[in-house]
C-alpha cells in the first residue's frame, strides 16, 4: 500500500510517499480502506517534534489520525460492523491507503454524508463538541467568547454553542468576519482593529484556540466563577486564580459515541464544517504547509482513493 511516512523529525520535506506492507489488525480492530484523510495541526506538530516528550515517535512513522473510508477486514471480536461499511473516525497513520482502527474510535457515516465531509470531523469536531458541551457546559442565557472562531475547531464550536442556546462572540479578521456572520455568530470582533477585552466583558466562558498573549489577556474577560478553556497551551493557574475563574487545558478524548453525536448534528444541518482544499496523497507536503501557515480557510483533506 502507499503511505506517507517520516524517518526523523523535521520540516515538510521529511514526508515521504512510499510503498509499504499493508498493516495488520488486532482482534478488536478493523482494517479500513481510506478514501479521505483529514489534515490537522497535530499532524505537523508531531512531524516537527513538538510533541516528542509526550508522544515519542517510533520511526518510520506513518502520519495522520483522521479518516473516512470503508471496512476492508475486521478482527474476530468485532461486532456491529461489516466488511464494506462506510466509517469514519481515528486510526494511527491515516495518510495511507489502509489503516487499523479500534472499534472504540470509529462510527458509521450517515447515508447522506460524503467521505470528504466525514474525514473533516473527527479531531476538530470532537474537540469542539467536548469543549462546548462538557467544559463550558453551554446553555441558554450564556455568553461565550471564542478566539479563533473561524478555524476548524472554532467554527464547529461556534455552531454547537449557538445550537445549545448560547450567545457567541467570535474573534477573527479579514474575510473570516463575514464567514462567522454567515454561520450565525452573534458578534464578531476584528482582533486587528479592536481589543477584545474592551468589547467582551464578564462573559460566562472563554474558549481559546490561539494561545500566547490572547490567552493571557483572556482571564479577566470571564466573569467571576466563569471558565477559560484552552486547547493550545497549559493554563496559567495564578492568572486564573487572580481572575476568579476556572482554567482548563482541554485535551480531546477519542470515542465513538461523540462521533455519532457529531455526525447527527451535521446530517441534520445543525453544524456545517468549514471545508478548505482537497489535495492528493502525493501532495501531503503542500497540505501540511497549508495547515501550518494558515493559508487554507477551512479543513484540508487528502484524497487517498
């Protein structure tokens, strides 16, 4: 099978398209024939070695974790899925024609959904769902400030928060401002022209998808007893304490139940992922560069088959 692998940490030039043996599966796994693979920031962060202390790689490493495709084989303990079923979710090494996926991290693709849309959902969608539903606990009457609201996670988080009845304030700039308005974000702050802390005050929660100075300036924006949640870096506990808020560093948890819930939202038209470029497997270098430099305005997808 063809796969994109790396033999060392480094820039995008380390990505190699190779012929490799087809992967083996365990008793509780399925072999998936991958149609499309989602490209996420974690993919190039792993490649560059940013996560080597918490997720050390064993080389050669096949890149990627999000996929949509069909079951080609199944382990002896697998029930509820059959060969030929269309599925999406998480696996190790999805920039490839085949991957082994645990049944605990996959779900069926709704009949009305195509592979490209399904492949865009796992990492960004579950991160957004778990932040808004479980950490922020969005509900009617709440106001939530979302930094990076037009990105892959932010756009889905914004839609889920509004679906749950919350008022959403999003930070963005340029053409992303009109995009956020098109998906119903209640107020958009142009972070290049305005200071968000002057426009959003005493909000119930801040969802930070940017980090750095943006996160540092966000603690006082949440009301006393509110929540500041970040996906990109650890919380400054002393800053959160001074502001009287709960600080949460969010790490997405892979699970099939949330994939099913998210797919239902998309199928019903309640959530629409923001789609970007679709490139071939042999363009993995260009795909990761689009993701890392922010040139793509939506989810980047690798078309595998």
